[in-house]
């Protein structure tokens, strides 16, 4: 057994311990400071809240991108949370990333190419026909078809991506199936095939897991993403002994890490958030609860400046505005709230990776309980993609039953 492989018992134990710890500290991560200016935990742990609120900009930015440092900081005020470090640590696969051939990869964006190289190295040798689930243009499948000489079926529901993928496939043994991964017939393709999914979203990868088990697929490698893309309002765990309940909104927390955003993108995102917070405060002054949702606002509305933006939004939401409103002051309120949100949110972010690991454990345990040997590891650094968890499952041979013994004469 290698270090990334976990027995069913080890997975179940970790799943239970992590779920219990997350549940016991839910007051720290369920309320979002965006909607709740002072979550109840601020009164229960005033030293922690004061420490976060006093952090400088550079410290906030560095902590927001460092999951281990976030847990260490939380552990200074709530020492039991230090267990999150051990419970959410995964081994990093040591294999050297494979570099997709230049000629095969010139149509892949650089980051995607590196992700595919690392993912393929994590998967290791591929000996069976492959089914690439939610394939996009099938870059991963194309690489594996060349690398291992196995036939690859790439399943994708966007016809334009299938057409591009077919063109790129050239002479390799890769065919595209233009189909919905959620359709029953798609699961039928998993029988006898090595299933691979790089960054398949919520329900799509859940359908893959269920389909692979039903069809007794011999092997499966999955890097999940967008856990919140599910049809139900609450997450339905795959294991009956799951001891944590999560709403679809809370699933968002597991994927809030955006290491790929550029400076301009971040500045724009901050401005949009500050303005929305200003609107929530302005609306709260009219006795509307801050957590009452409103429809998304078109980014283009921002071009006209804050006063025009908030007047337009207020009108859309059915509020009369006052000609004497001090919009610059409301905008300043929004920026002030944003500074607080970004600091108090750090307490929540400490749970982001542990929540994602709990979701991965739910998937891994589901497979282990259905006859698979399972590995759980990081296939690349989070800078390459924060969705870097690889769940690898290999079906164990069915146990050989002893022939019934003849009764003694
Ligand atoms: C995040 S992309 C990942 C693509 C590819 N695996 C990669 O890593 O480059 C998810 C893909 O799932 C496809 N998809 C979304 N819904 C689908 C469905 N119901 N059935 C099949 N594919 C779907 C999308 O069109 C998209 O290409």
C-alpha cells in the first residue's frame, strides 16, 4: 500500500473525525460576514475577532491564500482546531509531471497543459480503454491515447467542443460522444473502461461515481470541482454515516480559493463587492434584512459610477431614492464594510480546505465501501489549480469463493 492509499477503516475514521470537528465549530464558518456584520462567534471569541480586525492589508492578503497559516492562526485562539491540519493534509504525489507532446498540446492553454501533465502522472499507467467524462476538447484523453496507445472515448455535451476535439484528435484513437453525462445511457459507457474526469462539477462527477460503481468500472481517477453545482438545495452525502449537513450555498465555501485571479480582476471584484455591501447597508437602513438576496447586477452597470449604479439598482429593487442622498458617504461605508468582511472572513476560510477534504473523503469512502482500493492525494501544487485533489480507485478482484465442501461420508 503506498502512502496515498487509505483503507476503508482509515477513510471512515477520518471522515467521522473531520465531520465532527467541522460540525462542532459550524458557528465559525456557516454565517458569512458579507451578510452578517458581526457573526455570533465574535462575541464568544473576542480576542480572535479583534486580532483579525487589526490585521494589515498585506497580512490579510497573505493569510487569505495560505490554508495552513489560517488554521494555525485559528488554533492560537481555539487550540482544538489545530487538528484540522492533520485531518485535511494529503500527500503530494511525487511523480514527475508528464509533459504533453508539443505537437499534441499546442492548442492547450499553458495552465491546462501543466494540469494535464500532473494529473496524468498521478493516474500512472493506463492499460484499459478510457472513458473521459466531461471532456471539454478532450485534451487529457488525447494525451493518454498517445501516451498509452489505448482507445479513448471522450464524453462531452457541448457540440462545439466535441467538434474541436475531433479535429485536434487527428490520427490518435480518440472518439467523441456528444451526450449528457447525467443521462442513464452515459453511465453504460463506463463498463470495462478506465474512467477519468479532470474538473467535472458537482452532479456530473457524482453521476460518474454512481455510474462507475453500478457498472463495476475497473478504474477511476477523478479531480472534482464546483461541488456546489448540484440540483438539490442541500448536499446529499454519499455515505449514510455522514455527520455533517451542508447547504448548496455552504458548498461554495469549499471552492472560494482563486489563486488564478490577476491584479486587475481582483481590483474589479473588490469594487463590485464594496458597492454591493454599500447597497446592503443602505437597504438595511430601510429595514430590509442584509441577507435578503437580490438578483445579480450586470458588471456593465458599474461603468457609470457609484451614484448611478446604486440609483439604478435601488429602482430595480423597488426603492425610491432621495435626491439629497450622500452617495460618496454610502460608498465609503461599503469600502469600510469590505475591509471588515475580508478580515472576519479569514475565520471562515480556515475551514475551506477541511470542508473540501471532507467532501473528497465522502467520495473516496463511497468507492472503498464498494470494492475499490482508493488513493487520495494532491496531484499538483495549488498554484497550478486549487482543485488539486485526485481520487484514484482501482477495483479489487471479486473474492474467490471456496467450493462448498463435500459432506464427510
Ligand atoms: C470544467 S470543464 C472541464 C473540461 C476538461 N475535463 C478539462 O479539464 O479541460 C467541464 C466540462 O463539462 C462539460 N459538461 C457540463 N455539463 C455536462 C453534461 N451534462 N454532460 C457532459 N458534459 C458536460 C462542459 O461543457 C465542460 O466542457
